[in-house]
């Protein structure tokens, strides 16, 4: 094998091993982070919608039903969770925002991306549960 062929082969094998690691140890958490950084995340709009609504009720007033939701235990938890999730999303975007294309293979070697993705998924799950409760009120 020539040097170029060997280098290409080595890179291909390395990419394959990294992708196997990604798929077996954190496929969903890895891609949760990647989708957020690549602006393909669907939860973000929902989070910002609730933050805006909660802020509007808090500062500008609203109907009595708005206040009932806002002051309920679920409303207080949703406010806290939405703000935390919004902060977490921003942190992840800043941390991994420079990662594009094959750079994601390098990031995939770091356990941090899996931890961040797992925390993001847990927060998102809690947020969606609260959102469903409030929308059912």
C-alpha cells in the first residue's frame, strides 16, 4: 500500500470504529447534541415559547386562567425547567458550535458529548411532561 492509500484506509477504519462507539454507547445522546448545534432541534422553539409566555404573565399580566397556571405547582416547575433547559441548550451550542462534519468524529471520542446529551435528554423529557400537564389544564 502506498502512503496515501494507507492513510485513507486508516482514517476509514478510525471513522468506522468511532461510529460503532457512537452507535453502541450513545447514539441518541450524541445526535441530540448534534441536532441542537446544527439547528435541527425541535424542542427549542417550544422552550422559548413557554419562557416568553411565562415572562408575559409575570410582567404584563394576563387572564385569570393564565395566573392559575402560572401560580400552580406545575407552572412553577415548568418555569424553572424551561429556563434550565434554555440555558443548557445555549451552553451546548456554545461548547460544540465549532464542530462540523468530520470534526464530530473527534468530539465523539470525548465522553463529555455523551454526558451533555444525556443531561439534555433528561431535561427535555421533564420539560415535555410538564408541558403536557399544563396543556391539559
